[in-house]
C-alpha cells in the first residue's frame, strides 16, 4: 500500500508546539519527523516529540477501561465504566452536593478538544476546582499586575535585540526552537547573559554566565535598577508618559547598592555594572524570562522586580525589547463552549492546586467524596507526595483518565484510557512561547476503539441527563471556539485547517503605550496588588534559609529527555543527584556512590554525580521520576509563592546520607 504523509502537532506541555509529519503505511505509523514547512519547527523536533510513535503503540498503554477490585485491575467495558461513574456522580451530588467532587486537571495535553472535562463538571453543577499553579503562576499573576495582561514578542523579533538576558530559563533543554535565535544573536556580537544558579546547557553558550544564589533574583533586579537610576540611564520620556509609581519605586530601590546586592545574590559588582549598562544603553534589550526563578516563596515579586527594569529603561513596546514570559496572544481570541460554561456555573469551591492534600484532609462541608483526574500526574508532580497519597486514600471514589498506568492512576478505583494526539484531530496552541494556532490532523484510528475525551464526556453527559451540555460534534465545537478569531482576522475555518496562524499585527506588545492595568500605564505601583494584601511596588523578600539538619538546597528543574513524568514511564534506574566537588567533600562523601537524599518530608535513593555546574551547598535532581525510581516531590514541601499561589518547589532543603545509615 502507498505511504501517506500527514501533519500533526506535539500535544506536550512545552514552549514549542512542534509540527511533525507522520508517515503512515497500511494504517500504521512508521516514522515521525519534524515539519520543514512550519515557521517555528523548521524541520527538527526533539526526542520527546518523536516518542509519540513509541508511546502510541506501546504494549503497556491502557486500551480499555479498568476497575480495581480487591486490589487487582480488571478490564471492564465502557458501558460498565460509564454506568458506574454516572451512578456515583449522581449519588454524590444528591447526598453531598456537586462540590463533593474534586476535579484535578493539569496540562498533560495541549489541544482544545480535551478541555471539555471542565465543561462537563460545570454542567454537572459546579465542582471543586483548582486555583494557583504548579507551573508559571507567580510570574503570570505578577505580569498581570505590572502590564495588565500576559504578552510576549514574536520569536523572530529576538533578531532585533542588541542585548539579551536569558533569566532563569534553560531553553537549550526546554525550548529548543528559541536556541537558534540566541546562537545567531551571539554570532552578531550581541551580549547574551544567562542568569541561573546552575550552569545549564544554555549558560554554556552564553557570552556571560551569571551564577546567582537561588531565589535572589529580585535583589539582583533591584540592584540593576539602583545602578541604572544612579547613572542616569533611565528612559525619562517613557517613565513620564507610561509608568505609574516611579517615585515610590525609586525610593525603595535606594537600599540596593552594589555591595548589598553582591552579598545577597553572589553576583560580582562588576557583573552587575556590566549587565546594567548593557541593558539600559545597548538597546533594545530583551529578557527571555523562565519559570525557575518564580518557584520560590518570593516568586511573584522576583518577576515584578525584573519587569520593572523594562519599564525604567523603555525596553517595552519596542522591537527587540520586552520581558518575554507568557503570551496570551491566541488565547485572547478563542472562546469555546467551555468558556461559556464557566460563566453559567452555579457554584464552585476552590483549592490551591499545589496543596490538594491539605484541602482533602480539611474539607468537611462537603467532604471530598470523588476525585476526578484528567491530564495530570499529581502523585508525582505536586509537592509532598507522601502526604498527598495519604489524602487520596481518604477519598471514596477516584477516577483517572490517562494513556499509561501512572503512579496517580495506580491509586485510582477506575481508570479510563486516553487517546494520543495521533488518534484525534485537534487545534493546538499554548501561551508559553509559540505564537501559532495549529491544526493537528488525525493520523490513525484510536487503538482498540478508545473513546477520546471529547466523545467520552459527551456520552457521560447524555447518560446523566445533563441537558444543557452541548450535544454538538467536534467540528461545530471547533468552529464556535474559533469564531472570534476568524471574525477579527477575517480568516476561514478551512484556512486555519491548512495553515499555522499567528497574529502579525500583535507581534510587539504594548507598542501603543496603553497597558491593560486600571491606570492604563505600566504599574510600578499597583493598587491591585495592594488590595490583594501585597506590596504595591516590587520588593525583595528573602528566601528560606538552610538549617543544620538539612544544609543543602534542592533544585529540581525540568529534564531534557522527558516532559515531566511522561518519558520516565519505562525508566527503572534510580535518579542522579548532581553535586559539586567542594560540597561533596564537605559532606564527607565519595564520587559515584548510591546515597539517600533525605528531607523533612521523605527520602529517596539516588546516584551521586560530581558536577561543578551546580553551585555550593546545592543538590540538583531533575523532576519527573516515578515512584519506582524515587520521585523528587517526595522530598519537597507544598509551600506556595507570594503571588499567584505558585508551588514553591525550589524552597527545599535536604541532606545526603550513605545507604546503610
Ligand atoms: N525537555 C523538557 N522541556 C520542557 C519541559 C520538560 O519537562 N522537559 N517542561 C515544559 C514546562 S511545563 C515548562 S513550565 C517549561 C519550563 O522551562 P524553563 O523555565 O526553561 O525550565 P525550568 O526547569 O522550569 O527552570 C529554568 C531554569 O531556572 C533555573 N533556576 C532555578 N532557580 C533559580 C533562581 O533562583 N534564579 C534563576 N535565575 N534561575 C533559577 C533552573 O536552574 C533552570 O535552569 O519547560 C517546558 N519544556
Ligand atoms: N519538583 C518539581 N516539580 C514540578 C516542577 C518542577 O520544576 N520541580 N514543575 C512543575 C510544572 S512546570 C508543571 S507544568 C507540572 C506538570 O504536572 P503534570 O501536568 O501533572 O505532569 P505530567 O507528568 O506531564 O503529567 C501529565 C499526565 O497527562 C497524561 N496525558 C497525556 N495526554 C493526555 C490526554 O490526552 N488525556 C489525558 N487525560 N491525559 C493525558 C500523561 O500521560 C501524564 O501522565 O509539574 C510541576 N512539578
Ligand atoms: Mo510547566
């Protein structure tokens, strides 16, 4: 039979949303490669993208509904599964109210068709849903305070920058299609600073690597501002016209002299001076801001302090400028049936996503009777895993939808299979970096007739008699969702199905000097923040200190070869903990040994590897490892940040012990 080539998009929770070509022979995919035609993908994709192939056909994939009976998994039919879910949901609602159901959802899949889970629970009556964030929440809310919304420049605009700060972002591993622009800029002689406590693969290509003490970025930003202000490097015109609260901010910045900032951050005075000069004089300057530095208790204020640098130097609203963190570009023009259902939901109760365990343990009015988990692996990805496992055990009925039997799925009572992106058509976009709306074709039929989430929730709604639930086919759902975008930019549905779409008119945010804040200006001083009980201006809040018992800071950034836990599924070895020579010696340990890493919350076994890329008194272990290997979040508390209830994963301390102790 003839080969067929079809285009699909990566559904992983990543910056790049890559376009890929699948080659199909006899209804089976034989190859996946990067799409050379896509403006961002440009023909190459990472190993994780290619692994969609291995995962779709993997023998361990869940392909039928499963019910746990007496501790053992039994395959059941869809009829049985949906009957039981329907009957349980209706009875919980009757006895305890719909809020006795807690829906936990994350970003395991990036297409719009699978957002119907939310819609289902809204029409069910409104359940307990999350607020806060595991990912980028502190920074996102901080930027909303400063700018009024989350907006970024187009990737191509980086070519216009004369100075680049990559601040707490490891794009060589997490955002590979941005790397090209950085390499090109460096070739042109543009100074590229990478600010990170770890000398990452990105830091290794920088023109200047700035090692910073974990969680001290706010102080560095305020120190840069101090130098900029004292050397008259500010953009007075921009400040007068577009900035609110400069005087209050300036007065606060006064105390951040070079010596003080060097002491807090570990960044040498000369480096601070050079950074300040380049950023304020060698313009336009852009900041590519990552998510690492906001996973601390001071995460939100760190981001506000960094944003402020753009405002005082006029590096905002200009080509080659910007503080690029999150970009709501496409999202602003999509309004689906799900969004509509959000508006009519009669009631809802909320929990802080990173603190689901405490919520379950303390909820009594009503208690949590049912946990429904979609697109998420919380028993690996949230802080304090042991506490979370215990909390989950208290819940009567737990349902998980996933492709594989994850650590979370293992704790469920009923597991439903999920389709792969290769098995359904969808539109994919994200706010992280790629500014494109992409149509992903269905490549093959779902394995074993798996019912995808779009049809599954529609069936369930019908069975349960949720009459308002939109009984519409997928195409109608897509068309309604895309209507605002199609109208505004005069594009047809057929066009969107054939071409990646971006909004060229909005490639440089805030160009007109009008911000979405209450004052219409950039807000160094924010009443919104004040009304939330926060400091109205960005401030430096110190991070947690190590203690005698747990003297090592534990950093757990994102792994190159896995998207969180997903690609650790078939990895049976123990994690590797990276430590520098000096710290290793101080701990009285030897190279390459198997050790226990212990914290107040638990312990895991790891291999030790010496790496001088890691700073002193620090241990780095990539996140994502499954329980069978040892999950880092077993060691981590469920504390949250100052702004946005962001999980403060990197406020963690540990110690090393040899295995026999
Ligand atoms: N390969 C791969 N790619 C991914 C993901 C993945 O799991 N694997 N996940 C995706 C998702 S969901 C996200 S949110 C993004 C995250 O993308 P990134 O933000 O690039 O990655 P992170 O690992 O979250 O953290 C970035 C960097 O912050 C640094 N960091 C930690 N603490 C501090 C600090 O106090 N100050 C400073 N300046 N830096 C600090 C870390 O050392 C790390 O190098 O990546 C996406 N892409
Ligand atoms: N220690 C530490 N912990 C962290 C972080 C950190 O830096 N350090 N980073 C945090 C960040 S940035 C994030 S975003 C979170 C991520 O947290 P999660 O989103 O929970 O992480 P994943 O491991 O990607 O789990 C997603 C699950 O969705 C499943 N899935 C994939 N496609 C589908 C589908 O179509 N339908 C359904 N129902 N399921 C599907 C996958 O198989 C996978 O099991 O983790 C956070 N955890
Ligand atoms: Mo994330």
